[in-house]
C-alpha cells in the first residue's frame, strides 16, 4: 500500500465510487460479499487499492497545505518539481493564532517585531504525491491557498 487505507467514514462517503471501482474489477455485489466472507485478505487488498487510487487523485490535485499551531503557521505551495514553504512564527507568548482574537492580532501585527516570516523552497525527495502525503501525516491539511497567497503578497 502506497498511502493509507481510507477510514470507515471515508469509505461510506465514497460508497458509489467504490461500487464503480468494484465494477471495473468485474466484481459484483454478491461476489464482494463472498470475497469479504471467504477471502478477507483479498477483500482487504481491494480496499487498499481503492484507497491508494483515491489518495492519488486527491494528492495530484492538491496544491496548498497548512499546518497551524498556537504560535506558528507552516504554509506550503506544491509546485511541479518543488515545494515552497512560508513559516509565520509568533514571538509573543500570550498570542494563540488558533483563536479568533489571536488571528486578528496576527493580521494587525504581521509586519511587527513580534512576528517572524521565513521562506524556503525544496525539491521533492521522492515523487510529489509521497511528499504531499507526508505533510498530511504530519498534521497538515489541504487548503485553497488563501493564507499562503496573503502572506506571500506581504513578503
């Protein structure tokens, strides 16, 4: 398995897509039920293949990722051969940018001495989707890129 198996909730959300996937494998509903009961290892393999296909599609289309903690934002932009990173670090102890008040403070003080902004760029170590998936496993989530673009316009 290249990525990780989808959760039960994700499989439920993608129920129709999974049925279509089984159909492309020429597996009927009855055959699927039999496979789960009599060949669970094979059924698990089908779940894994489907999960990887879904992850591959999602990751191929994902361009922006965010990993935000109380005093730091890591904002990523995935380009074709490299990834750009913007780090926004709060140097004032009593500010939590995960709250409305803290985020408002950040917007008003983005260019102050209490905020450091770093930039970096790095070529992919493996294939781009593997590096993107690693970000997700480390706590990042896919975004529309609004924060990245806003901070980038200031830098």
